[in-house]
C-alpha cells in the first residue's frame, strides 16, 4: 500500500500470536501471556522519509483466570 504524504488509511494485518501465548501444563490449554505486546512494521525498501514510513500498534494480552 502506498500513501501520499499526510494521507491515512486503516488496514488489517494477520499476525501469528503464537509467541504471545503460554501453555498451561496442567490443563494443556493455551492463553495470552499477561502484559503489553508491541509490534512495528515498515516498508521493505528505504523510504524518502523514514519517520513517515513507520507503523506501530499495541496488543494488550491478558491471561485467563
């Protein structure tokens, strides 16, 4: 996706949340690890303005129970 300077857009991103999960050995179930998880994405090639190319998001995982 390419955006002009100052343009905004909302996109969906599929994430593998496996690294944010923990397994309970007693129940053998998976649940989100507690805490905040951050990710950042950027284009695969250099941008004219690197500060404008970054994307940040936050996932807050909470353990069940």
